[in-house]
């Protein structure tokens, strides 16, 4: 419980990062800020793998860990918001949902990489060795996708839309303009992302943790369920995003899918935690599909509702405010599970409350 509450710290740096990187992304351009935010996040993540232990430096080790978690959240806000902004400004209007789906599927790829990193670390440092140095390997492993991403992003050009519409006359304080003219959109976007983020953090992101708490499945079986869930999300996300291009009703689709998820969450989660390996895989795949469908639409929906001159600020702040609030979900789900003596009922209560 304390661990799940502690992870919230890093998430509440994200709205601040959204304001900071959104400000400069709207004023001096998308590409450079997007690149810097990824670099900063990558460095902070890698440095966690080199932290001294508590036995070596005492409470200073804990302080350093918290500071790096805060920096992770701060830089990630600019990276995610910048990615949404750039992808949509580069995309043709008739393919904006497809490109959004490709981008949002990247989060599933991150969880897949996490499983692979965990397997590598466990094999290199089995048993008690994992607690001493094995966990560090997972953070070092992150250097590989970081280098690939930095190389790709270095070759990406600046947004033509920003260059032609904003570069010569940027807003003085973009976030102030957002709050003044589009404050209702900020609230709506933050609430929608809060709801979706609570599903992600309450079910998917900490799926392996909950499986270990509530089932007797082996680590190998748990990893396979997590992989199946995220592979469905990864490969279906572009397709569901493209469907929103065809139907041209993104706002309605987000609402409909939220309603469907609210109805199906109890049977899905009930099956997910039955301790049946096959049933858990099937439930995870269905969950991955439903989440991917709604999640893939968000970037295009957000981008189309705002002007180019403040788009980075609006997207980065709104989504990261919603996610910061949703970071309480793992703690709330676990607490409700203890109160009701049933993790499924606790989770169902939270999702119903958010979806409706």
C-alpha cells in the first residue's frame, strides 16, 4: 500500500512539466522541445539504475530516488504532449486517427519492453541477486530504446503547421491563453484522461503486481498474460484509430467505449483473476482491445479541438493533469479490495464511478 502511494509523487510533476514544455513548444517549436524532453526522461531513468544504496549513503539514497522520479514525470509530460502534437500536425486530416493509434500503441510497446527487461534481469541475476543488482539491469536496458528513439527524432523535421501559422507570432504565455479561452476543454480533457488513466493504472500498468497478490499463477504465466494484453493493444491501436477516421465521430466513440468498458469491466476482471492461465489470457486480450480502441482516439480528438498556437500547451497540461490524478488508482483499487475483501469489487466500484 505504501509503495503504491509513493509512486504518485512522480506523476504530480507531470502537469508542471506540461506547462513548461508546452510553453516552449508553442513558442520556439515542437521538434527541439520534444527531443530535449525525451533525452531528459531517458537520462533520469537510466540514472535510477546507478543509485547508491541506503547502506552506502543513508536517507540521501531515498531523496535521490524521489528526485529522479520527479524528473521522470516532469520530462515525460513534455515528451508525451509533444508526441501527440507533432504526430497530429504531420498527419493528413483523413489519417489523423490512424497516426494517433500508432503513437498510442507505443505505450503498449513500453510495457512489452518492461517484461523483456524483467526476464533478462531475472536470468542474469536470479534469486536474491535480483534484489541487490538485478533490478538495476532493467533501468540500464532502457538505454537501447532511448538511443533508437533519439536517432529517429533527430531526423524528424519541424512541424510545417507551426512554422507557417505560429513561428512569427507565438503567444506570449500560451497556457494563459488556454485557461482564458478553452478552460472548459481543459476540464473535459483532464476528466476523460483521468477516467482512462485510472483503467490503465488500475488494471493494465500494474497487472503483474495484482496477479502476484490475488492469484497463484507463476511469474512465467503472468508475463505471458501481460504480453498478450499489450500485443493486442499494440497491433489493434492503429486499426481502431483508423476506424475513427472513417466514422468521423471521435467524441461519440470515446463516450460509447467508456460506457461499454463500464459494463464489461466486472466480468473481464472477474475472469482475469480466476487463476486460470488460459482464461486470464483471453480476458487480458479483450481488455487490451477495448482500451486500445478508446485510447487510440485521444490524440486526434484533442488536437482537433484547439488552435495551433497553443496546441502543445493545451494537450501537455490537460492529459498530464488527468494522468496525475489517475495515478492514485492502484492505491485506491488495493484499498477497496481490502475493505470489500474482494479486489474485483473494489476495482469495479472505481471504474463505474469514473466511467459514468
